[in-house]
C-alpha cells in the first residue's frame, strides 16, 4: 500500500459538500477517495444492489451451460452482452479533462441557483 501523507485542502460551499458526500456514499467511498478518483479523471460507479451481482452470476453460469449447445454466433452474442454489462456497470470509467470541466461547470451552476437573467 502506498503511503498517502501529502495533504490537499479544498474549500467548497455547503451545497457542494453535501453533493460530494451523497455521491461518495452512493459509490461506497470516503469523500477523500471519491474526490481523489474524480480529480484523477475516474468516474466511480455507484454501488449496485446485491441482486444485480446474483443476476450477473446467473447470467455468467447460463453462458457456461449453453456454450456447447448453441451456435457460435449465439454464444458470441451472449458473451458480448456479459462483457457490455461488465463494461457499463462494473468497470471504472476515466473521464477526459474536458468532460470533468463541463461537469464542474454544471455543478457550479446548480449550486449558485437560477441565473438572474432568466
């Protein structure tokens, strides 16, 4: 394990702090770890309910059971579905710097409330 002894202090509004706390909790992360991952360009996934993992395991077992009983095309389609589920719901996603800036800009707009222009 790496020694994390460098410290960064960050000032946010109360609204931003609540949003960070809510998002970190939904991902099963501490606020520090959530901010660290976001800062490094990762978009942590929310913690999925246990029933999802039960369903995912059943789907993987089904793929194993039918492997020699279906056409190669059908088997390939099943494997692609499992891979897509894993990619979309389980693996971390790395955002580009532009995407992060746009997301932060959106947060700032939401935190500041409606504009005086409209």
